[in-house]
């Protein structure tokens, strides 16, 4: 449920939000007009108080959800840098191993970085993760073999520690990029609160005798823009705000020298 919006392009979600919130204002306006026609027009004051409360609640949920999306986005960026540093350290420590294992380690780590960069560029996530884990197993087998042959080797110990960190960061990136998303229930609540808020806006407009105006469209567009920004930040690898992979690309160019 946390990823149910991933099936829809961002522009489609934006248009859906604009359309439904605008219809909510229109529905509230018609309800207010109908009540005035029936002679129940004295509830404008209490309705205005309810409107203020709902709009305040909407602002709170928007701020909360935006903060969650931005925190996760920044966390994914930091993990890219941490992983690049860990792989670079593992590559350097692999040079301390005796031949021919050192050459095998460096070759596998170069491929590992290529896979990580390609994973983001092609968005073939399942294939990229599977190949990454295969390379991790091969590297770990080399570390185990070297530990068995030279159990007291300090170079092997350093390499094993750095390889373990690489594996841990891989898992953290998988969790952050695939599973650690804004809970779907929060997005549903945000949408429902926005519909209620727009209903009350339309209702108050009718009770006050005001006409539909461009300001209503501005309100709808402002909410839709913030909402779509939240959706975009919560989508790793796609959309306008993507996780910067420059640290991994720089490492890739360094390792191929």
C-alpha cells in the first residue's frame, strides 16, 4: 500500500488532485447555495470556524508529510556517499591482499560499482540488486578463503571489515529506496483532509454570497503543487528530484584508471 501511487505518472496524479479538489470546492459551493435557498443561511459563522480548523489541520498534515518525504530523500543521498566511500576503502584494502586474489577483488569491485550506477540509470532494480548480491557472495568467498589460508593476516582482517560495511550499506540502500516510504495511510488521510477542506471553502463562499473566483483555482493549484512535490520526493530514482549519484560516478571513474 505504501507504493500504490508508483503505478501512476506524476503528471497524472497532479491532474487528479487538481480535478478532485476543484470538484470538492464546487460541491461545497452548491451545498451552501442549496441551504441558502431553503432558508438555512444562518450557520455561516460556525461554518467559518470549522473551515479554519480544517485548513489548519490540512496545513499540519502537509507539513508533517513533506518533512517525512524530505528526510527520506536526504537520507538516500547520504547513503550514496557512504556507500561510495565504503567501496573505495574496500578497493584500496583489496590491493593489500596477496596475488592473485587482489586482482580478483579489484575486478569484482569495479563491476560492482558499474552495476550500482547502471541500476539507477536503467531503473532495472531487481536485476541490479540480484547481481550486486552475487558479487557480494563472490567477494565474501574470497575473503573467507584468504582468512583460511592466512588467519593472522592483518590485511585480510581490514579487507573483511570494509567488505562487511559494503554489504551492510547495500542493505540500507535497498531498504531506504524500496521499503522506507511514506506510509500509504498518511497519504490517504492527507487527501481526505484536503477534500474536506475544499468542501468547506466552497460552502463558506456560498454562505457569504461570494462568487467563484481565480483565487479558488490558486488555492487548488498551490495544494496540488505541494502534494505532488511530496510524491516526487518519495519516489527514488524517478521524477524531478532524483538521488544524486555523482559520488558513485566519481568512484567509477577513479577505479578504472
